[in-house]
């Protein structure tokens, strides 16, 4: 179910996250830091910031992403920290694109607190608003959820553990074609994420012989982020007699579904969601409303052990009971990659992390595969190059700092308006 966390609770959660991580951290001596110190780079304790959605239209993604970062830092500190020091977290709210002052204020705050890297944002539009601010301060930004193609190769201080929209768009477009649809309507929010993902879905269906009958690229039929009244859009869409509808939106999806239902649309087997609105809605709709709806979510299907550990961390750190796990694995992996990059470079500043993050993801020849922070540190100390293969299943970062390969999960809703895993497809940008 989509949940909106109030601003007051968001501040409390940010405070608890920072304190909770510090409380559960442990420190040990012995990790090499001499190389970084010799080069004049920072070997101070690594401080990571988060710019994740505590409030706004993507707030349902906040808890799993926060848990992913928190669990990763707990694992890092249990393994001895980075370069012999405990890793700490400064937590912040990204808000959404309806009020970018939230994200910009958080970026200013995190930079002022001396973070070397930030995990976030969830929204591509938010990242596009703050990525230059972080880069100018020498802070490495690693997003676990940004998919906009505008961010591919954006700069040396931006990377992501989620694949660009070329991959998810192709996967969802192929699913729509496989289901036999030929006339597809789009309801798309007008910003980088919505437009980019729609463009790639549309490209795929058109290559397969289908057509976009509403909301196509260039038609000017997108809606503003935060829109609540969809009567006119749904009426205009249904007048084109589509046999499928793809909804590329965030929390606006609730109002869209209600309007589609009111105007008699049959959802079963003809409606498609994306990562921005794939959520367990439960009793937010009448039973059976979403039955047969399908959606896509980047990332491999995480195992029960990892999910249970996320749940335990979330409950123990006042992050609530996890019902969704969207981008938790990508958040975990982003944090581990940042820490391993600091270890490889022998320093904890943003420039060092930027210069080493591709290498620890597996870009170097002869890299040995590792699946945990502890194993990665051991291999690096033994003089080996490493390829961190984490929970999300992505391939090494490419020259654009995008995953060179990634899995896209296909999910389907049942009569309880909750989704279950169907299958995964692997793709490349």
C-alpha cells in the first residue's frame, strides 16, 4: 500500500537512522590507509549521506531503500568498517519533483556535514536537480533507483545501481506485445523519468507492430507530477479504444486507477505498471480491482534471507514494518560499492570513491568475484582486483557508470491487490 510519511515523522526517522547506525557500529584496526594518506587524500572515517524519499509521491520507496543502506552499513561495520574506522550515515529527505527545494536543502545540509558520498535520489528528476550541486562539492552520488536516460554518463560523480530506462522499457514493451496488444494508451507524468520510460516502451511496441494511441511521445498529453484529477485524461484516452494501458507515474496512480474504474475500464490483462508505481495496494482498492495487472521492477528477485534481514533491521531501527522491497537490494549494493571503492583507493573522499567505484564493480581485467564487503576487502588486501556481485544482480558499471547488465522482474497482481513475482528477464542498456 502506498504510504505517505509526514514531514515530522521524516525528521524523526532521519535522526533515528543516523543514531541507530552509529549505535550498532563496531570498529577495528588494521585496514590499510597509508596509500590514501600518502597521496594527500582523506582517510577520515567514511560518512555517507542519504537523499531518499521520506515525504512526497515516492515516499513508499523510502523504507526499503533506507533499510538497504542501513543493513549495508551494519554489515560493513561488523566486518571492521572502512580503513579501520566505523562508517556513519547522515540521513536526509529527497521529497519529490513537486517541490525541489526539499532535495536542494537536503543536498546543502549533507555537504555541510562533510559526507563523501550520498545514496539517492529515488527520482531521476530529483537527481537532475542536485547532481551538479554534489559534484561541485566533490561528493559522489550513487542512485539505487534512477533510470532516466538523461543520467547515463552524466559525470564522474554520478553512478547508479539501477539500469537505465532502455532496459526496463524494452522488457515492459516486450511483455505488452507478448500479451497480444496492438493499441496502447499511456498515462505519463511529465518529467525525465516518465517521459524517458514511456519513450522506450513506445519504441519497443512500435518495433513489434503495435501503436501508441494516446500519450505518445510528442503528443503533449502528459500530466504534471502531483496531479489529482484525471477525469479529462481518462476520457480522452478511452475514446481512442486502447486494448492496453501503461501507467508511468508515482503516487498519482491511486487517483488514476480510481478514475479508470469509474469510467468502466477492465484492468485484468490489459493494464501495466512500472517501478514507480509497483506497490502492494491491498485494501486501498476494492478486492479484485487490480487482479491481472502486470508491472516491471528492475533488479533480481532477492532471497528470503536478505528480505528477512531487511525486515529485522527496519523494525529494530524505527523504519517501520517493510511491506515492499523495491530498490532495497540496489540501495544495499550502492552502499557496499561506495565502501569498497574507498578501500581500494585507500581514502574516503569523494574523488577517491569516484575513481574506484567502477573497478570494484568488476570493470578491471582478471577481477575475482566477491559477494560481500568482507570478502571484497580481503581480496583487495591480497592485491587482487574484485567484481562485487551483490543482491541486485547487476553487471559491472560501464563507461557511463550504468550497470552493464541487469535483471527486470515481471510481477502480477492478485485479487488482494498485491503483486507477486512471475519471472525475470536480463537485458543490457
